[in-house]
C-alpha cells in the first residue's frame, strides 16, 4: 500500500480512474491523493542514474513531458 499525504498512514487503495489516470483514496481519512503531484527531483535523478532509465521512460511513468524531466534532472 501507499502512504496517504494527508494522514500519513499506509491506507491508500485504488479507487477507479479519472482522465485515464488511476485514482487512490485513503480508507482512513476518505480523501483522494492529488493527481497532479510533481515528481521529486532527487527521485528522478536516482532513477535516471542508478536504474538507468531514459528521459522518455521517466516522462511516461510520471505523466509529464520529456522537457520537464530533462529540466528537473539538470
């Protein structure tokens, strides 16, 4: 399970799709995880260097443009 950004408990569960993206709802506080979360720059850099993922793969995984990934990695 994933951690809820509001109550900080591991209670997020899948709850349908909206605009083609998976939605997650906390079973404790009944709130939805924001869908437009910005990817963490450190996480992107780690995935790029250590997991040897390409910018296009990272952009597809984080639902953003390749230019965004390149800018954040710099």
